[in-house]
C-alpha cells in the first residue's frame, strides 16, 4: 500500500510540474485603452422615448474623448 501511495504521489507531482507549451500571456497583447484615463461602467434608467437620442449623445461624446 505504501508503494502504491508513493507512486501516486510521484505521478501527481509530475502531472503538476509539467509545463504547458502553448497559451499564456504575451507582451502588448490585448485591447489597447480607448481613453487616457481609467474608465468605469455606468448604468442608469431613462425614459424609453429618449433612449435613441441619449445613445446618439453619449456615442458622440465618447468619440470626442477617445484616443485617436
């Protein structure tokens, strides 16, 4: 039984220590920031009749502020 436990422990250690050859992080990978400062997601309620108008105004302002 002790030998079996030793074999299982060695096998588990080998399985954990095996390094993956793919994936991981890369330098400069990912989406670049759209603005020159931190951002925060904001959600709020508005009248249904004003949703389209509000979206136009917000998109216009965000495009003014974005990094070109």
